[in-house]
């Protein structure tokens, strides 16, 4: 089956990347996704 991936460290690394660097792109992505879903 393979080796399990530790979820906690990956989640904390992703949240740190979001808070320090990637939040403008992530926020724009979710705003666009909400607009597209709002048209359905």
C-alpha cells in the first residue's frame, strides 16, 4: 500500500505558505470559483 503521508506537517506547511506568500492568488482563485458556481 505504501507509506502513509503525515497530514499535520503538510497542513501546517501549506497554511504557512498561504499566510506568508500565496494568499493573493489563493483568494483570487476562490473568488473566481465562487463567481462561476454562483452562475449555476
